[in-house]
C-alpha cells in the first residue's frame, strides 16, 4: 500500500522537542539502559532510504535516542549519514541506542563478523548497542519479492548451525564491536536451546507485538529469562509489503476498544497502541516518517492508560500474526505456521 499522508497533518501540534530524560528506560540484564521506544527504519519496500534518513534526523531532533536498523532494510548507508549529522549536532554517541541485524544469508561462520563490520561502516559507527540475528533460519528473500519467493537452498532450523552463528555473535561482543546481542523471530523451544548453550545470553528478543497479537506466553518467557521484549509492528504495520498481507489480517487501530480509548484520551488509535506497549513492559519500535513525534509523545508524556483500559486491551488479542514469514519456508506443502513451533516443539525438518 502506498502512503499519501501529508508530511505534517494540518491538525498536528508544533513539533516541540520532548526532553529525552522523560522517555521511559528499560534496564537490561547487563545494567545498560535502553530507551523504551525506538524508531523503526524498515521502509516496507515503498518509503525511500532518503525519506527514512530524514525521519531519523527529525526524530533525533524531537527527542528519539533509539533506532532499530537492519542491513536488509537497504538504507544503512543513508541512515549512517543521518547519524553523522546527529552526532555533529551535539548529541553524543553514548546517548544513542542503535540496533542492527544480521541478515539470513550471512549466518555462515565467515560472514557474521564481516556483515557486522559492513553495517558499522555503513552506519558510520564504531560499535552497535545491540546486534540481532534477524531470523533463526538461514533462508532469505530478495528485497521487494512476493509471497511465493523461496531461497533455493532453504533449510529448517538446525540448532547446531544456529549455535555456530551465535558463537560468532558472542565474538562480536568480545571484539567490542557490539555491546549486546539478541534474537528476533524466535519461539520458546528455540530460545530454550539457545539459553542452555549460550556463553553470552541474548539481552533482547525482538518479536511482533500489538494489541491484536500479544503473544502472552512468549512475552512471559522472555521477561522471566532476563531478556527485554522489543515489539515490532506496534501499530499493526498498516504500510507493510503486499507479501505480508492476507485477507484474515485485522488492524488493531480499527478495533472498537482501541477507538473508544483513543476517543476518551483525545488521541489517535496508534498512540493508544504505543501507550499500551510501553505500559505493558515491551519496547515498541514504530516506523514513521510522518507521525514520529506523536508516537514519542504517546510513550513519554500525556496521560497514561488506566488499569482498567490495560485490562480491557488484554482481552482483545486476536492472535493475528501479521508477519507470517512465508518466504522463509523450507519445503513444499508447508504452511507459515510451521515456522512458529505452535505445538511447543521445534517443527521437524
Ligand atoms: N525483527 C523483525 O523481523 C522485524 C519485522 C518487522 C518490523 N521490524 C521493525 O519494526 C519496525 C516497525 O514495524 P512496521 O514498520 O512494520 O509497523 P508499524 O510501526 O506498526 O507501522 C508503521 C506504519 O504506521 C504508520 N504510523 C506510525 N505512527 C502513526 C501514527 N501515530 N498515526 C498514524 N499512522 C502511523 C506509519 O506511517 P507514516 O510513516 O506515514 O507515519 C507506517 O505506515 C520496522 O520499521 C522495523 O524497524 C522488525
């Protein structure tokens, strides 16, 4: 879906900066502090790298200090120029929290460190605060592909192979190139194996989280095991690529419970999703080139949701996964559910 939203809606308040000291912080298992809201940077195949880089500069100017990047988003070089501009403007590197991710075609032992160094060079940084394994499968898709795309040598999850990748992730910490390492798109059975075998445990698990996909069991598991849940698609990803849309998908921002709470707080339903995420204890990373200031305001200032509103939102989970990952399937005849270990066991090869 292409967006035609105006750069600044006519009803928008002036873009007064929000003091970063009022942004809630998460304390990770290492004691490090991470801002409890970040700016997503995946343009969903239709927002250009230069528009996103401009949003990164604008977001830092209004108070964002946390940015969620990835090599596969195809815009790290432009975002690197944005970071350089931000740092030249007086914000210091240690005030920023910058995440990047290892793409699926770089799981090989010789590729992990090189890929991280490439992201660092593109982003014009000496270290990352957090480096994630983007998906637990080495299966990749070319940018802009459709839902039927499969990588030619697609494979299932093989824990022994994942651990070889993880050992290199640990080496990145030893080398001082990254401060924390983490996972993304994992399931409980896969995380159990990783937690058993890791020398350096994941500090974060990045996962889809919004009011229509709350993942309560995985959320609880992540928190109980000392990881921070970072929530992607916090608004329900209204601009996601065509390959990530099915007729059954629902939109949290159109849920009548969210609409009613938004009306009561005189705010946008997207702001309710952000408030819910921060108050529940996850770190949302909304993407936005037009509404980033409103999202930061929802997380950091203004009236919070009441306990009753939080309780009601907990009842509207539709178990509606939006990013199903079909392009990562490894053999014919599978459905996307096979990627997510719904039985509680890792799906057999
Ligand atoms: N680890 C992973 O595998 C993974 C997967 C998916 C995403 N992610 C990360 O998560 C980030 C967020 O996910 P996402 O981009 O798919 O979904 P999202 O943040 O839920 O939705 C972004 C969309 O919502 C719109 N929007 C944002 N704030 C709004 C507001 N206040 N009012 C109205 N519309 C608003 C944006 O439009 P405007 O730009 O016009 O404001 C954009 O189209 C990504 O950018 C990426 O960094 C990670």
